[in-house]
């Protein structure tokens, strides 16, 4: 757990997270709030890597009506060791985790709902939570339980034995499905209950301000806050303070999901980021000794550009990318819930890759191509099978490299054999190789790809970025 006095900070994103082809985006700078005196310390619980108490980037992707946040998972089982292992693993992955040592999922009264339920299926299990994504874990010798679990509302079924690493693949798929479900039901525009305009006006104003850069020569700064509190009056008081202290020519927008966006043209971006840090600090300075006062949690995001070719959608994507980067720095959420999971270890142990093999991380390949396949024919087959990359085999059936769609589309002669365009020097690794074995191949070989083999036959690939993405929590745009 980081010190309470240093938990309001801005992190430098370096070159990572800048706009594509937009070199004028200002880099993220590190700064901590020095004036944190007279702060009362309360009993806190640490949830790793989820930003509420610190100024970290929030999602502002165009078309999304909700702030991106960590996936909330609840694991239900009678096996306490299984719960401990799962809790440590998923917390290390950056998720919010709750465990229940029981046979049936029982919802607790909380200010927010969980997103994903992982439970041991022992028949006659059900939950009334209509929006919860459910993964049932069933015994391999009970195929009847698979059918029953699906008929009773399970969204996914996993057969034992199952490790947390294998469940992680299903969880990442569930996150995408949950976002799609929610996105269908969301509507954009101004909420009549809000004082300020909403999403459409925000993106339109941001785009208009960007287009005026060439005329006025200023920077365009976009700041976004995500708030959470059980007391609407506390939110309104903070919003009024935000408007009162806003810099000249700022425009404020109330987005769905209790988000507030501010667009500010400025000659010095530091003024805007300093102001954002102060607004975050003002929300955190409260009398925590009062049990009757509702907690107001605020997280924030900030990005700036001086490139008139930038789009509002690009700036929104940068906010999302920088959120993922900030989460990887290990900052966390402070919650005054000291009794939750009190019998479990409060800190994750070991690496999230412990016990993980190449097949747990690899991208399965859907097509194989002979090395004498013409470029034009190979392109058609890869597009038919929706494959971005495919293993290439010799006439003897031996793997001899990988071929990517991006390399083929640049070839002018469609009759050339694809062997001339294969990725060279791709290391090969067995699909049951552990993490320490295959990760070392990236540093000892000049290749960003690994080819995964099962019984000397290609079954998948691993890119070096896959390891980073597995270590980065899935951020979902959910209410």
C-alpha cells in the first residue's frame, strides 16, 4: 500500500500512449501533491492497480458512455485453498475480487454490483442478478452438469481441473461480451437531470477547439473525471467547485456514468494539469472521522495536443491507453472496508505467470500454408479464415516460419511464393513450456514472435506484447 500522503499523483507516460502520427501530444508528467497535511487516517483496504484515489487516466473512448474501470469478479467455492489461489492471482492481474466460501452465490448489499461470477457448479445453482456474467466450473465426470448449468443461465462452462491462468483467458473474453451487452442498451446525449451537456457536445466541442489551433496557436487540453458517491449532494458540491475554479474559456460536460469532462484551450498545459490535481485533492480532503459523511471518490485523466490534425476520437483513445499504462505502475484504490476478505492474504504473492505455460498465452492459429503457396492465394485463404498470421510448412510438413497479412498485401506480384516473405528466425517453443523457458527466447533471439508447437506441429503463436497485455488488467466500460 502506498503512503496516503502521496496517493495523488500524475505519472509520466513517456513516449507510450501518444497519438498515432501526432508527435505534438504533450508527454505525461509525474507530480505528487505536497500539501496533504491535516489528513485523518482511517482503516483502509488496498485493491491493487485500480484508480480512484489517484489522478490516473480514465477511459474516454468515443462512443463509450461509461468510464473504464477494472473488472469486478466474485469467486464462489467451498474450497478455501482454491479461493486463496484465485484471489491472489486475479488481484495480481489488477481486478477487483470478492470471494465467498459457500456453495451458492449470495449477493451482498454494496453500492456497486459485480460483473463476473465464477462458481463451482453442484446443481440447482441460480442467481437473480440479471446482468452478471456467469462461468460455471463443473466436474469432468459429470457431463449432465454441463447441460444443466447452461440451462440455468451459465454464460460459459469450464471443466475441471482449471487453474486461474486458464480462467484468465475466459475472463478476458467475458469482458468483451459484457461491454457489447451494455453498449447495445446505452443511449448518448444530454441527460435532462444534468446541468451541463453530454457526450455528443463534448466530442463536438473538443473537435472544434482542435481545429482552431492553427488560428490561435494554443494547446487543447482535455480533462476527464469519474466520480462515485452515495450522496448526490456531495457530487453537486464538488461539481459546483469545479465550475467555480475552472480556467478561462473552459467548457464543462456531464457525461453518463457520473463522468465530467472539461475542454480547455491554454497557452501552458501545466496550468490545466495543476488545476486538475487541485480539484482531485479538494475531493479527497474530508473529515474521515465522521461515519455519517458519504465518501466521494474521484479519478481523473488528462491529455493535451497542439496538432490541428488530431481528432477528438484520437484524444479519447490516448486517454484509454494511458489508463492502462498508469495501472501497470501499481497504484491502487483505497476503500474503507477493512473486514472484507479479512481471512485472505491482503497482498498478492508471486508472479501472475507462475504456473502458466505457452498454451495458456498463445494465439491459436486457424490455417497453415505451404511455402510454395502464391501470395494472392495465401491472402484469400487468410482472409477467409480471419487470420492475421499463419505458420508456413515445407513440402515435408516441417514448420519453416510465419507469414503475416500485412507483409503479403505489400507484394506487387501475386504469383510469388510466400517463402520469400516469411518472418525470419522465428524461435520455436513447445506448447507445455513454462513461462521462464519461453520468455527467455525473446531476449536471446531477434524476433518479436514465437511459434508454439505440439508434437512438432504448429498450433499457435505468441507475440512479445501478449505478455504485457496479460499483465495488464482488462478495463471495461460498464456501469
